[in-house]
C-alpha cells in the first residue's frame, strides 16, 4: 500500500493552462506551485489539478444544463402540451426533488464502492432520461422522465463534491472548486444561449435533444479520463444503523450546518430566478427565446466573474471571509429588485441588473459552501454531500411549487422571492458561517 502524499497548500491557486478555464492574466502568477494530488492506493495514475477541474466542471455543469438549457422552451412546451402553469413548474421542481432524495442513496453507495462506478451508472441513466424527455408526448410523461433525470443527476453532483474531499484539504478544495465552477460558469453561459437558439430553430424539443448530447459527451469523457479517487472505500457505509449514526453526526456538526444552510439559501435565490425567469422575461417583458437566452447568459457571465474573484478572496481572507464579502453583492441584488417592484417598475433593467448582482454573489458563496460541507468529513464525504444536497433540493422544490401558484403576470413574485433569499443568505454569510469557523478554530487551538 502506497502512503498517500500530503498536499502542499498554497496561499493562491496556481496558474492553469489556457485549455482550462480562462482567468485574468497574472491573476495567480505569484503563487508557488501546488503539488498534484497523489493517487489513491490501488487507483489508476494520479489526478492532476487540471483534470480534476475539468471533470468537476463537467459533472457539476450537468445541473445547469439539466435546468437552464430547456428554460427558453418552457413556455413553448407548456402551450404545445396544453399544460397548466403548475404542471410546467413541476417539470423543474420534480427534477429537483428527485435530485435531492437520490443523493441520500448515491452518497453512501459511493463511499462504499467508489466514485467511478456510481458516476458511470448515473451518467448513463441521465443520458437515457434526457432522451426520454426529448421524445415525451405529454406533460405527465415529461415529468416522469424528469424525475429519473434528477435522480441520475444526483450521482454526478454528489460524487463531484466528494471527489474534492478525496483529493484536497478544505481550503485548497475551495480554490479547486472555485476553478471548477469557473468552468461551470462557462457551461452555464453557453447553455441558455444554445437553448434559446435551438428552441427558436427546432421548437421545444430542440433544447432537450441538446441536453441529451451533452450528457452523452460527459459520460464518454468521465469513462475515458477520470480514474477512481476514493483511497479507502468504507464497507460499512451503506449499513442502515451506521448510516443513520453517520448522518446524525454530520447534521450535528456546527460547521456542516452553517455551510449547508448557506448553500441551500444562495441556491434558493438562484432557483427562484431560474424557475420564474422564462415567464417573466418572455411573457411579461416580451423577450424572444433567443433574447431571453442572452439575458440568462449575462447572469452566467456574472457568476463566472464571481468564481474567479472567489479564488483570490479565499487565498486572502479564507472561505468565511470570502462569503462575508460576497454577501454585499447578494444584498444589493435583493434591494434593487424589491425596490423596483415595490415602486411599480416593470422593466428589463430592473430584473437583469439584480440577476447579475445575485449571480456574482452566488459565484462566491457556492464554491466555498460546496467545499465547506464536506470539509470536516474526509471518511464520509459522500454522505455529507448527500445530506447537504437534500437540504438544497427540499428548498428548491418548495420554491417551485410556490411559483406554480404565485406567478401572476407581474415581476412581484420573482422580486419578493429573490429578496427573501438574498436577505437570508447575507444573514448566514455574516453570522452563522464565521461563528462556526471561529468556534472550530478555537477548539483546534485548544486541543493538545
């Protein structure tokens, strides 16, 4: 058994080749080199930082691909399938609920058998379900395929988060996650644009065919390039008694609770934007599908910029300091959109500007939160990732069901919903997260 090397932690992320995610020139040129993670015992050759970032970007990118790409077609499929608004929203919320519940299965299974088998099975099911969505002949059939799609998506996302903990310590994992989410930002940037163009050219089925193609390509890349990253599988990971004990210990961890609530809250605002945006931009503000795709792409570009700044701030201020500073952008988004709605302003800028501000803040909160939830649990990263994902999914499902009845032909439901999540995210980033991190640091300092 080879002894696993300790990773060298640096103050900043090392420069990446141009083939990775683009970053401002010289952003990290002064950083010392970071040693790539050692290969787990018995695993294929080591995973380089570049390969890890690309794989994570593709796996995590399946979530916005599954939710964002088809949004320009949502009003079209609602009309084509003669579906009420509540059923149209169910195509989103059912996916999210299945996504959250399935993580509770995939996470422990990946701790027991490894990340790679779970990824290959999950990605194959995701490709199958995506094809089923594209061929659906009724809204009920579409919802069923979306449930399977969400359950399969859970395998990709829960393993991606766990892989970060397999390879890196928490602070370094936060920087690697920020780099990977920069790649996700590129995917999220292209997704709405391509979805809008394909909906305009091929109708509502076009974006769903595009999702299928992306899913197949991701499966092929992971099967070809990503080795197993779990050094020591846990044979007892799926035993119910031990699993319940593990989840109880994870839920009782103060650091986990702080980061899990932050992740769920910041995504709650983003999901409110995603689930309501197509109806607001196209039905209320009169944008075409292609123009709507452009508006969503601007939000994705803001998110990408936030992830790039996050990498710098983690190195300079730590993860808690980064999310505290990101909270100001989140707060600004809530103030602008609620203020505009309360004064009767119903214009493009009054939605697009806060969307971009919120996405920028989300690009800071999400990488830190994704790394933070698994940080305290090197031997149960899959279970911790799954539990955090369940909390997020329950929040998103509730938002989807609420929007199905709240959308009223104005921007107010979107504005007030986003304002609520912006305020909650700021409260968590400014109070709960730093207090949890400080308490943990104090305990470590007092330990012999």
